[in-house]
């Protein structure tokens, strides 16, 4: 509801945008009933046949590609964003209108990342899952944009590529490379957490790891035209993080 009532509400007034929430399945019948109730109320939930878990995030992104290709084949762009993100959609739309990119994934590019061999790490990847020493360049999975002409290519590549559990590396690194799609690095995207301020987001696309109150605060300030943003307001205080 926080997303629906804040940055996602742009989809209510701009009919060029459709917003949906991608889910996997749950074994909890009470939660499933809540999902069905919410879907019937808002008609914006897509649920696919895989267990919704961190290790299955790549399945969720493949489901996103499948749904987009099937039901929105003429879309110019597809945005993927985590649920703890703030996205300035109006600013993003303006950026995309000026870029007009083809065969491209747009986001915060990460280059030179290596598989983590520490078994205690959340992102531990044994060598049998990835036999290279360096991941291909990819975009942070916190949020990225896919040009419409790339959706089918990425989806096709995902079906013909051994599954890899790190979603951003799988979709925007491995499958992107296989499909011969470029990366456009845009510093308006970040996996950091800029200060939760509307002034900060007047010239920024995304920020990460916000709670519901922070998302609502940013939105309220962002749409309040009476707030005057001085240079001291737009300084960002980032706490580095990775999804």
C-alpha cells in the first residue's frame, strides 16, 4: 500500500505506465488467501509457480520478463525495482525520453565483481555454480530498466541458460551478455541509501533500503511544491549496502 500510495501512484495518473507486484507462491494458506483478497481488490498482483524465497529471485525476474513479453509487448521500457526502494518515476520518465535507448539495460553498473567463496556470506557461491573468476558486468538488482526490445531477448536467453541464483548477475550479466545487450550506466540509480528527503530525490532516480515511513516522507516532500530546496538539502548521506 505504501508503494501504491506514494511513488507507484504515478501509474494512476499517467496511463502510459502499468505497475504490478511480482510474487511467487507460499505454503501458508492464510497468506495465500490474503494475496488473493488483495489481488481481487487492486488487480495488480502477478503470482507465478515457484516458492518465493531469496534463492529463487532469478525465477521471479524471469517471470517478470515472461509477463512483460506476453502482456505488454509494445512497452518501451520495463522497470524492475525491489520493494524497499524509492523510485522517482517522473524523473525516470524524463531521463528515458532523452535516452531513447535500444538493446540496453539501464542502471547502476557493477564491473569486476568476483564470486564470494566465504561460506558464511549471504552471497556465498560455490565454484560449481559459477566456474569463472569474475562476473560479467551487470546492473544492481535493486532497480534497473530494460528497453522494450530487449525483453524477449533476455527472456529467451534465460530459458537457454543454466539457472544462477543471484538475480542481477543472472539477468543483467549472464543473460544480457548472451543476448548481446548493452549496459547504460546511470548514476541516478543506486543501491545506497541517500537521505530520506524529497529534495534529494528531485534529481535522483532511486534509493534503497527505505522503510514505509521513509518512503512516505520522501513522497510527501517530493510532491510538495512549497518546499524550497537549497544546496544543503540535496547533499546525500549514503550507507553502502547490497541487495
